[in-house]
């Protein structure tokens, strides 16, 4: 099926504010591994009452993911998007590709959406497009490696693990290359996420917006950092900080203002997640999960 960006936009609850009250998404938690460590990401929560990115009650296998979509999409015609947003990095998990391949074949009318830290995006973009994804989000938190080095504890590329500025530079190079190439594809909706960490990267939010706007990125989502993990000692940005950053960045790229910072296993319309309904029949496992920001 030929993907048409305008058609995707009409019914994508994240990319279109007009669509967010009418359409919903299913996140499939099939991707546990991550290849970087963000300082704002904590991997040890597994609470069905917790509602934030990176949290899921249970990992799904590919066949379980397909079953879940069949079961839910059958009784809710408002589901328009199937997203993979963790709980780790989707592109660091082969199951992500198997899942979108299967969903694309069984449910060709649903849009496929991926959210990634971008480290493996350049090498996987063609594959994702070939599998039929119609929207992608890349989280980019800086332009300068010295700033990114304060946000990412380590970056793992294959067998190589890099820390400090070396890891940060590699990650930023991949993120920006992946974003540029994705934005150049006429069929893809592309969003850049920015996790605002006061005193660390707030001075670069406009630079990220400017670059993204120049590349033709469709949307930017500025997200408040939650103080935890390596950033537990910092303060979260206030609503005024976020609004001010959005105001400045809106001159470069359209701003998203209706994000609900979804769980990695969210289901339904934004803000009306039905995870608990669906998870009651599933057992919880005591694994550690990674915070993921879609
Ligand atoms: Fe999911 Fe993300 Fe796709 Fe949407 S969520 S993978 S783009 S289908 Fe949406 Fe949730 Fe905000 Fe993400 S409200 S956290 S922006
Ligand atoms: Fe990985 Fe996302 Fe957690 Fe960062 S926030 S460590 S990219 S899962």
C-alpha cells in the first residue's frame, strides 16, 4: 500500500491535534533492550498504575503483539495507529521489525509508528520504510557533544561501549543523519522529541528546533525531564519553562502541545489509556523496565 502523508496525518492522534480526540493508538511493548543510558531513565519500575514513558507491565512476543492488536482493534474502530516505543529502544530489538512486518501484513489499514533514540536509525531507515512505517519520532536532546555527554551515561554501538563526549558525538551524528534522511522522505511524518533538562540542555532547545525546521521535520515535542536516576538531584522544568521553550521553538518548527507521555504499552485515545483493562488477564513479571520517551 502506498503511504500518503496527508492521509496518515488525518488520523494520527499524536501528529494531529484535531485527530487526538477521535483516534487512538496501541503501543506494543516488544522492545526491552536499549543501547544508550539516558540519565533521566530509570529501568526498575513495573507498576500498572504508573503512567509514563518506558513503563510497561509485561513484554510481548511478536505473536502476542499481533493477538493484542486483533483483540483490541476488533472492538475499537478508533484505533488508527500501532506504535512501538519501548520499553527500550525499538531499533535495538529485532522483534520490532518482526512485529511491524506482521502487523503490516495482517492489518494494512493501521498506521505504523516508531519512536527511537536514533543511534541505529541511519542503518535501519530503509528497512523501516520498506516495512511500511508511516511516522517516526527521534529524540534529540542537544546539538553539542559536550552537552549530550551530560545527558547520556554511555552509548553502546555493537560491541563498542563509549562514554563521555565520544559516545555523545557518535549518538548525535547518527541522530541528526537519521532525522535528516527521514525528513527528506515524502511519505513519512517525522517528529523530533526534546527532553528539557534545566541547567543542562535548555540553552540548546532552540538550536535543535532550528535544525529540525531546516530539515523539514513536521513536529517538535518538548518534554519535561522527570528528576530521577542520574538526574534525581535536578529540578523538573516548570510549565512556564516548557511554554517559553515552545514559544521560541515555534518560530522554527510546529510544536506539539497535547502529548500525554504514554507508557510503552498504552492503549486507546491519548489520556484515556486502558492498560489496566487489558492487562488483567496477563501475568506481571518482575523484570526491570527502561524509561522511554516517545
Ligand atoms: Fe506512540 Fe509516539 Fe507514535 Fe504517538 S505516542 S510511538 S508518536 S503513536 Fe504521542 Fe504518547 Fe506523546 Fe508519544 S502522546 S508519548 S507523542
Ligand atoms: Fe534508552 Fe529511552 Fe531509556 Fe534513554 S529513555 S535509556 S533511549 S529506553
